[in-house]
C-alpha cells in the first residue's frame, strides 16, 4: 500500500467494511492504518461499518478463540486512534479496545424506513428472531409505540436451528423481524414461517448487516417475506440482482455525519436517536 497524498499532521479516516474477502480487507486496513501512522498522521480513525469477527466475542466452548478481541488488538497495534463502527454484534466489544469506539446505531434509519414504507405500521409487532436481540427490538417497539414479540430458539449445533417458540401475539398484524445480522438466513426464514403460522398478515425482515452467505438468497426467495431490508454496511448490488425482495437503506449519511462530528470535536450521541438530513 502506498498513500498517494501527504498525511503529515492530518486527521485521517480509513473506510473499510468487514465483507467480501474479509481477511484480505482486514489486512489491507491494518496496513493502511500503519502506513498513515508512520507517515506522521496526527490521528487515524478506522471506519468499519461491519466489524469483522464480531460474532466470536466470547469462548462458547473450550479451546475456542475470542477473535473479536484479537481484531481489536490488531487494530490498536497497527496504530488506530479511534474506531467508528455500526451495530456491533455485542456492545461489549467496545470494551475490548483501549481506544475510543463509536458504535453507531442503524435504529433511527430503520424507524424512518418503517414509517415511510409500511402503510399499516401502527398495527405491527416488532419481533426478535432470538433472545439476544430482545433489547434492540424493545427499543424500536417503544419508539413506535407498538407491541413486540420474541422467538426463542434452541440450537443443536452452530448455524443450525432446532426448534422455535413464539412468545407474544402477532395474530392479524404485520410482523417486522429485526436483527443485527443475517448470515445463512436459516433463523429468519424459520422465524418467518413461525410468524405466518401464528397468524401474521405480512412479514418483513429488517437487518443491519446482510451477509447472505451460502444458501441465503435462495432461502429468502422461497420464504414468505414481503421485503428483506438491509443497510449498505455491506455492498448489496449483486445480491439485489438475484433477489427482488432485498431492499437497501443507505446509511452513508450516518457515517458521514459521524466523521464530520468527530473531526470537529462535536458530540456524536445525537446520531443515536436521529437520522442526519
């Protein structure tokens, strides 16, 4: 990597999301941070819309790595002074860093999308496809002043869901599944079937990070969703060609405003509850 401009004494922002060839992208990010750092940049901020390895944030079995902590250490060692990311899989990952981390939320953009695109949003139920997302869902339900429901799932082994129990009422309502990421989409497609069988009139899914690996696209095409809405923390152009149900919320404005506020030393907390115009 060679930086084409002088960065001496500058406030540098490097944007790189954890998607595609993740390991190549992560390595490129680390090398770029280091290149800027030793070229005397005054501050280097890594803007990582989708944080790589964020799901491995604890030891879920013996001899498992805690990769999110490792990535945090690597970013710090490379010389990052500040991290801007979006909807971390677990907020505690911020504690893996000894440098400031701004974890932005897609929630304001999601609320805006719901109000603008779902006509009967006042008669909807916000549903979390697992217990881990309960907090995210209750927060959205409170702001819209609607009910929420949870789906309790039991996994026999990783990436495969065994059985599901719906807690809450979705009969004759629009159900909106909300989660922070969808990988193989097994969970949300199971959840959608569960909601339809429990009497939901329509099912939408709103996800921050649409990873869509493996059989995800064919599963969505076969599932009973009205729409699957993702943000563009991960580029979605290719996926949208193969799946007409996928719609995208653009969150570049949120990141842009976060960068502007950080650079000018203003508070970023405004963005936790508002969408920049």
